[in-house]
């Protein structure tokens, strides 16, 4: 067996139109690593209005990984860490590196004929509870949310995440608070406690607005509040916890285990949400989860891009004793993204299961070839790319 990486291809995929369920991932970036023996491994990097910067960063990571042994995951990652001066604070660099790390594990699994989870601790969880995201495009009123949530419930999901705050940003108006309350009340009236409600703040508020919004929604017992503050105000998280009885979750913008350890040890967060496509990949995800486990904190990985990310994340989920719940956009993706992986995992009745394929699964090369694009993702001047389409509006 020759485990040398002999060829590296960086691929941008997407469509010309803006994706409605997750506009931030209208394009996705893949790395395809080919070994000297002809094995192929895929990894994925997030974009979110930084497609071309991440693409260029992937070229820099390639200079480290080219010609390396793909089994030497720790060494190869650390060599890029050593060379990348701004890595701990550059999401472009960490995203690029994560894609190569994931692709390395895909190669390792394929070379050994085993799914990744069997190589990083083995199965703890037989199935993975999912929560739906991306389901509420064009929802503004309570009635909008209830009607679309009925379809999600029929799909078998027992938990949904959504952003009820319309176009409020930094501050929040009284009408904005009232509309958010009415949305949660309508969902509780319709579904009772059969549907967990996960509240997405999108890191949009200053401290006072976050406190007002959080206290106003508590009576509807949300499952958690995600990113209630602007990410550069994270020092105020501890203060928020003195006002809230609802757990605070965050992590998609935290870039490695060392930074996570600060959030965890300083008790700034109740639930962590690392994203393995920007925080270092599969092995780093395991390490982050282990740090959290030492403090009794559960893990709910952020997962808002493509199916290679999902497959890689699920392989980590399978091995965790402190797994909580898994984000899922799958049912609301465009067809090209749904069909990008021809095997690897299944989502049925609100639960994920891995299929046991070697590595992280099999990529449909025809889809890859048919949806190659170049350039930045589509842009809208009416709403930011980080919201589900048609939701950044006032309730008139």
C-alpha cells in the first residue's frame, strides 16, 4: 500500500440561483485527494460569502499536504498550523485546512475498508436524532411558521430550529419581540410539547437586545438559544446566563479546541456547536467533544453546508457519549446537493443512520462534474446571506 497523496483537486460547486434554504451555501467547496494507489478521498469547506478567499486558502493547504502520507493526519495538520500565521483567527484558513483533514480520513477509511467512526472510537449511538433547519423560507407571520412546521412534523422531525426575529438587528423593537413571542406561542399551541423549538439568533444582537428577546421567549421553554450575541461580544455571555434559564449554545464561529476550551472552562456556554468544516476537521471535533465532556457539556455539531460535511459529522456523532442532537438541512436542499453523496448516510423519520461505507461514503462524480462553477456565491442586497431566504422582513 502506498498512502502518499499524489494529486489534489479543488472544486467549486453550485448553481446560478440563490439557494432558498441556506443562501450562505449556494456554493460549496470540495477537495479531492488521490493517493498513489488511486484511492480517492473528499473533504468539504464552508463558503458563506467567502468562497474565493477559502478557495485560495485551499491552494495554500495543498502545498503542505501534497506528497504527504494521508495517514499522518496530526503531523500534516500541525505543519499547516505552524506555517499559517493567522490560522487561529482566520476562518478562511481553518475552513481550508478542515477540508483536507476530512478528505484524509476518507482516504484512511477507504484504504482500511472501514467507516471512519470505527477508526476513532467505535459506535456509541445507533441512530442520531436530527433537528430540521432551512424549512422556514418566506416565513414571517406565526401562521407562516405553523403551516410549514406541519410539513416538517410529517417528515418525522421532533425538533426544529428557526430565527423568529425578522429584520431586527443589533437592537430589537417592541413589535419585533411581540412577533417572535407570537410565533413561538402559535407553534406551542399547534404542537404542544411534541416539537422541540430551537431558537436561532444568528449572532445578531447586542447585550440589551439579547436579554430582552431571551426573557420574552422563555415561557415557551425553548430547547436552546443559539448565538444570542454578536460573536465579538462573547465576554458578555456569562452575564446573559444570569438572566436566562434557557441553555445557551454556540460554536460555529469558534475555530479550534484551544478557543473552545476557554468558552467551556469559563462557563460561557451550556451546549457547544463546533463545525468540523471550519474548526479543524474530524479529529479536532473529537478533541473538542472530549474537552466538553470533561465539564459535563453536550455537543450538537453545526452542520449547514453540504452532504460531505454531514457524513463526516455523523461519523463523529456515532462515537460521542455526550452527543445531544444534530442539525439537518437535507430535506430542504436543491436536488444536486441531495444527490452529491450516493451512499454514506440516510435520514428517515427525523433520525440519521450511517450506512457503514468505507471512509465517509461514495461521492457521485457525475454530480460533481455537472455542477462545477466559479466565482463568488449569489448575493442579495435586500437581506444578508446568513438568514433563510425571505425571512429578513418586518411583520406588517
